C-alpha cells in the first residue's frame, strides 16, 4: 500500500513540474524597411511610375496623362525654359514620375534621364517650380587595353569588346597626326582609359582617355592628356616631346573608313572629256553614302546650298586666309551663318551633282586661291605649343604614364625603387 501511495505522489509531482515548464512565446518582431531614397526623394512617399517616351509623345502629353493639365504645364515650361527646354524630350528616353499616393495619383515630379548618369529633375509639387540637374554617383576604374591592327581600327576595337564611342574618341585624339585609312596590318596600340560604373557593377560608359600610343610603320605616336592652362581649364593631348597633337586643320573631312580616290591635280586628263586637261581642284574622299562629313576647322558657314555639278555643298570661312568647301553631299546639316567647331558634322556623303560614285570633294582655299591641302609645302598653321615654363611640369607628369605605356602597369603612388626605374628609362 505504501508503495502505491509513493508512486501516486511521484506522478502528481511530475505533472505539476510539467505544468510549470511552459514555453514563453515572444510577440513577433516587425522590421520596418528602410526608406528608399533616389534623386533626393523618399520614394515611399510617392507612387513611382517609370516609363519610356514613345514616338509622338511630348512633355505635355505625358503630364496631361498623369493629371497635370495644360495651364499648369504651360507655366512649368515657361518657368524652367532656361534650364530645360521641354520641347527637346526625345522618343526612347526613360523617365520617372513621382505621383501622389492618394486617389488622384497626380504627378508631382518629372525626372528625364538624358543617359545613365545625367538627369533633369522638374519639381512642381509645391507652388514654387524648380528644375535642376542630377548626376548619379559613378565609380571610375582605370583600364588598359592593347591591340594589333588586322584590318582596321574599328574591327580591332570591336574584337576587344570596346564600343564605337571609345573608337571615336581615339580617332578624335589622333585626327591630326594619324591617317586611319593608312593603318597597316601589324600596327599596334595601347590605351589607358577610364570606365564608369554605377553601384560598382552597371557599366555607364567611358571616362577620359589618359594616354595612348600607336605604333605605325615602326614609329611610336604618343598622346598624353594634360592641363597646361589651369585658368582656362581645357586639357589637350601632347606627344612625349610636349608638342600638341591638335593642329589648326584636320587631315580629312571624314574620321576613318575612307580612301583618297582622287588627289588635287592641275594637269588631270579625263577620257570623258576627250583627254583634255581639266584640273581637279579638290581632294576626293570616297566613303559609303551617309558617312558623316565633318568640319576640318572652326569657322562660319558662308554657303549651304545646291548648285550645278557641285551638288549639295557647304563652304566654311575659317579666318581671313583659309576657307574650305565640301561637295556632293547627300544632305546638309548646317545653314548659312552657322558657326561650326572642328569635328562638327556638317553633312553626309552622297552623290549629288557630277559624280561617278559616293564621295566628298574637299576643296581648300588660301588667300582666295584653291590649293592642295595635302601639300606639305602649304605650311598650315598649328596649335600653340607648350610654354617653356610649363614643360618641366609636363615632363614630370607623363613619367608614370609613359612607363605604363612602354613597360607595365605600376601603382599610382610609386615606391622609391619604382621611381628610380622610371628615372633610368
């Protein structure tokens, strides 16, 4: 009997202990998400609408669709016209609208993306209308690329997975010193340039080309970007001796992928005219129809018209001494009175007028007389060289860059032993 009572006591004691051991259930922890800020706004406070401008859409059409009506649209356009011309929005460009979160979903902010980095923000949510520019923070990474010409520069750069924009930049840098049509198989190059990234991963285009070297016919043609005049603040490219690469006139009115099909020739005879002497007073650059034609120097357009055998053409006065003319255009991109800068597209290659194939006939005047622009005796003006007082700073600046081009990549902050290696080379 005692054993039974003892057993019952033990069972009751066990059950009471089990009741006391209860799990403590904590209330759920609610983690409030961090607010999302972009373009300087808390996006959680708006309905965010992202879209792309369609063909035929305008700034007004887009805002009207998002419940901002034309009296207000006209007011916005007038207030911000000095900062942003709403008529210049283009199809294919992305935009973001920040709209109210109430039932009206009325647009409050319009953000127009010019490219991956640059945007214009138009804020009209309050009585004061504001337009401002915005730059997405980017990280610049210095890269080095080397290549050997197999057929032409464009094909080689493409094989290295580099875009046409970098190819065009290189063509601009060497436009005065290197004829890209005359590149030979086996010519080589090395370029040190910047790539831009958003959030460390999204490629956002190229930054500046810091330096480059082209080896053409066994000769090294260097280019170093350097700011000589800190007041004007405009950097230029110079060679290893401090000579500026840019000259007064470009070598050709087409960047590359052309051929000189006919030179300036005062004694030219043509079968079509019975082999009579018919001087050719221009230089023909053959290229595909639609190839951009560029101004070879700064100047004012004195003629932009179509006439007889010249077809559609443009003539530019550069100063009191020099003028240039560009014939047989498919279409012109400038009008009389326009001021153009060196490298601006003034038209496109065509076959208008008397021509047997697509080309631009480039004519060159000096003191009112047509001359051969490719004649080395012409003694064309060149850009201003580095001042003697600036050269020591320049030569010190390019030491590291030239070592990188000639030898190998080295740290930005060189240790003393590397400086000694550079000094010896």
